[in-house]
C-alpha cells in the first residue's frame, strides 16, 4: 500500500464528483405560486344598477309677492291645478290704494299747473308783441312751462308705479301648473320676495335621484337611462339633464335630474326607478380592482392558460370605482383571471389555482 499518495487520490476523486454534478440538469422544483382567480363574464348581465327617485316638473318656481304686507286671502290649496294669471292669494291693499289716490291727486295738480303756465305764456307773448314786457320775461315764463310739463311727466310715472304696486298685492300664477306647496295663510305678514307658494308647471317631467359620489362618473357618462314607474311598471327612456356640482350637506349625495320623453301627463311625486349599466359597454367585463396591474399608465391582467401558466394581457379600462374595474375589451368566455398577487407573477409562471 502507498499510504503517502492517499491525499492526491482523494483530491482527484472530489474533482471528478464535482464535474459529474455540473454536467447533470437541475432537478430542483419549479416555483409554483398559488393564486386566486375569477372566471370572466360579461358585465352587461349583472352590472345594471338602479336609483330610486320621484317625478318632478321640469320647471318649478317659488312664487312671492313683489311687495310686503299682510295676507288677507288664500284662494287655492296645495295640489290644485291653476291657470296662468289665476289669483292665488291677496295682500291687504289699503295702504297701496291710499298711495294710489295720492299719486292721482298729484297728477291732477300737475296737469292744472301746466295748463296755467301755458296760459301765462300766451299772455306774455301777447304783451311782448305790444312791447309791454321784455323778451327775458317771456323766456322765463317758457321755462316755467317746461318745468310744469316735467312735473306732469313725473306725476304720471309715479301714478303708474303706484298702480303697479297696488296690482302686486295679488299673487298670480305665471303659467299653467300645479301648486305643489303653499304657505300663504291669512294673517301672515310677508316681506317682498318672501316665497309663499311653489308652482310646478305643466309640460316636461323629470325624475330626481340622489347619486352617491362613487357613481358620479358612471352617471355622467350615460347617454340613456331606463325609468320604471313603481305604481304601474310603465317604462320610459330618459337622459341626464342636470347633475349637481355640490353634494347635499345632509345626505352627501348629488342630485341628478333625468329628463323623460312623452311623459307630460305623469302625476307629480310618483316613485320611479332609474336603471343604468355601470359601464357604458355591453361586452365589458367587470372584475375586482385587485385583478388590475397598472404599469406606466398601461393596464394588464394575468390570464391562466390550459397549462396552468400565467400570461399577461394588456386591456382597456372603461370604468373604475373603489372596488371594481370594468373593461371595454371582451375576454374569451370562461377566461380565468388572477384576482390577487398580480405584482408577484412573471409571464409563463406556473400557478396553482386556489378554491374561491
């Protein structure tokens, strides 16, 4: 035995084993990531949402007296239909009639003064022709006539104003419609411009709904709404006419008005349901927001193929809210979409599907 040569033999054996190890393929297990998924389906079937509202008139006007005073008569009740020009309530006109009488007297005095000044001017002109007075005196009298004429015009204007003020003691309807509210009770003293009634004019009808802040964009993007009456299930088509810019301080919702077509005969106050798709695309797909991968302003999904490998696909987004995303693209029916951990995958990675 050659004991001294044993270390050299051991080194050679170790080197041979290392070379053999390097030549064999890596048999370590591939990184398989468990993922949760969801089957893609059209959003049209389950994205319809509705808002409860009520029928309102297109034009609703708060009516008020144009002068102040004490109400002495209320001639209509809330809910009554009225015609344009119909008197709804009256103020005590006594003070305004006294002022009208005073203005008439002032007008009579102004007319008399002007007539007298004209007669004086005629006499002055006759005296000037006989050279009994100077031209300056005639000119002075002409100025007196002009001043009297101006006072007459002032008295006429004041009389017209007083006549108008007396007429304003009657509150009249500006158009045909329904008195939806009235607070004009006899004995109540009101100021000029204080609303005492509300008139819902005949004609176009609308549905007023309250929109939560997370649905503002969806409502604003709609061009067509389906309106269903609760009472008889009649269906109308509507369009967004107005969306409030500020939220109601109590409910924190935004008032929206949906204009209806061919619905002028609808009674005010009826309950209606306004339906709209959450996305304006019939073929869109609605998924949890966690399924969306956003990189440099572009949007992607991870789809799982038949070999259980994750494949990245770019998509276009139609709408996003706090919990979901709706695509404008159509995905193959039954596509498996990864809904969690989208930032931890790489293209072609093998995944394990977890139970829902």
